[in-house]
C-alpha cells in the first residue's frame, strides 16, 4: 500500500487491509490524516498509525468501490424504510436517487460546489438552476419551484449509514425501539457512551431521530432513524 492510495480515501471511509501474515483488518482515515486500525470484531477500539508506519505494515485489500457502496447504501435505505414504514417522503427521495448514476450524483455535487457566490437570493436561484440545468432535465425531481436540497451531496443523499450504539444498553434499547416502532408508541431516551446519545421517536410525525453529541456540548452528528438498528446521516455541527 502507498500513501498516494491513502490520500484517495475519504476521511471516515472504512477499508480493508491485511498484515504480513495475511490477517485482514478494517481501517479508517481520520481527518488529521492518521490511520485508525480497528481491533478485530470491534467497531470502536483499535490503534492509530501515521501514514508512513501504516503503509510499511499493511497491504490494501481492494473492496467495494465508492460508487458501488453509494448505490448499495441507497438500496439499503429503501429496503429499511419499506420494512419500518418510517418517513415515506424520505423513501421517495431514495427511490428517485436509485434512478441516478453515481457519476451524475458527483457531477451535481461538483456543479453545486463550484458555482459562484451570488448575494441576491433570486439571482442565486436562477444561477443554480442554470448550473444544474443538464441534471434537472435528466432528473426533474431535483427541482420543484426551488432546488430540492435533499438530492444534493452533503446531507441525506450521501447515503451514509450508521449502526446506532447505546453502550451497555445497546441490545435492550434496540429491542425497545423495535417494539415502539411496531406499536407506534412514542419513545425518547438518552445514553452516555463516548458521546451524549439521544434517541427520539414521534409516531404522530412518523419520524425518529438519533444524535451523537460531544460530551457536555450542543454539537455533534445528527441522523434520521431507518429502523431499530440503522440511522441515516443528516448533518454535523
């Protein structure tokens, strides 16, 4: 494995490597460039390496491409929402995304991120419509009176999935969530893991939320819940 291969992997994206004995491990690039190697059968514990240390010890195992992973996750969101019955409006977004190629999804992201800054709101919208015109013609669901930001990269359309984690209560809490979703019973609770974790389900909205906030801080990572196990990334602050 080379450092150039590492630089092509996005922060927080997991990948597989093998050591000199052929033993396989999961690894992840951290925002500061270091590499975190997960302990076998652990989703939280492991060891950090500098890139130079890492490439000397491990070999990259080619796996699912970024495009294949995105398409796989889009299908997974559809399957889970159909099973849980949560948020049919989000299901519609992902059914539309399933008709989009990953190349077009990345093209939309690049067109959106590279557009010029325009202060006036009406001019900004007109410019955005112009920039995205080839994609709107192909995927008209992107635009309905205004740009539908659910289809743009940076939020739910990235299809980043996470297994919810509630620490020592993980198994019982997930069983409790499953029961609440099945019986449409409101449920809210907090847990403390390496984060301050919150789960909330409101059957009147047919929506559930999961968040991981930094301890004693109002900032963190926020998700929509797909079922008793899995959450869909929305935003970080």
